C-alpha cells in the first residue's frame, strides 16, 4: 500500500518568516495530494491541493510544489501569522480495492512565535 | 447545510462493551469514510463506502464494522471495545472517491476505553 512520510514533526518559526513542510510518497500511481490544517480540538480542513499533472499551485500565502520523479511534495507558507499555528497533514490518493483512498502523513505541529 | 455531523462527541466505554458511532451528511456525497486519529500517527482509514450498500476495508479495520443503507448515514460499530481503540474518530465524505474531490470531515468523536 501507499506510505506517506512527513517532516518535520514540529516546526517553530518567527511571525513573518516562511515555513516549509515536506512529504514523500511511495506509490507512483498516486495522483492527488491535499494538505489539511487541524487546529487544536477541531476537525481537519483542506487548505490546498495539487494534482499530478501540475508542478506548483499557489493560493495567497500558501503554495504547494510536487516533484513526481522524486515522489515528494511540499507545503510553503509565507509571511506566517500566529493564526497559522496548527497541525498540518499531507496526504496522497491512490487506488486500493474498489476505491481510491487517502493515506495521510503523521502531521507537523507548526508554531508561529509572535 | 449541516455538512458532516457525528454523535456522540465524547464517549467512555468499558472493555468488552459495544457501541455505534453515528455519522450523517446532507451533501448527497457518494463517498464516506471513517478515520481514527492517534497522537503522532496522523489519520488512518478504518472503513469506507462508495455508495449505499457498498463498503470496504481500509488500513485498520479490525474490531470495527460498518454498513451503508442510505446515502446519508454511515455508522461505525465497535463490536467489543478494547483499550487500543481509545482514539478520536472522524467521519468524512466527498462527492466522489476519485482524487481531486475535497473530503469534508465531521467534528469527531473522542472515545476512551477503560
């Protein structure tokens, strides 16, 4: 099955700096890569996603890059703000059984220091 | 729209007890799934369904049963609770199982098994 590894597990940055979270995946058939943000005690919410036919996607201060050859993708947050503090999960979508499944990374706790 | 709803929010069970976690969505989504979230392990897929009457196992199905009699509801049953099932459980739904469709998560159920 698919295996998604996520690094780092914790990340602290100063407000205004950039944050980068990296993930690798094992199944070359995976073609959809979402990122979720989970605030303490809340549900995960999609913040950005990318498909395998695109190398980069940007939405305001958030961007995701994908390297299919190396099987890794990254989340970039620029001009970080205290409200960006949360756990971020990457995921990869692959075929298994009768349907496609999402396999999640183990998460990155991002802390933005004021 | 209420989106994805889950009940109960909190539950304490004794080892060996059984219970059902409820999940409902009002978005007419075909794909529904159950995840468990444990510290440092991200979200792991338990069971999923691509439509009424169709279910399949995910990564960690042992000790859990599901059924899908309607498009709206996807209950998760714990047959004989064990301490290892202490976790936060999230139900999710999406328009399709194909990659590229956002998964919407419910608010979660925090389960403790003593």
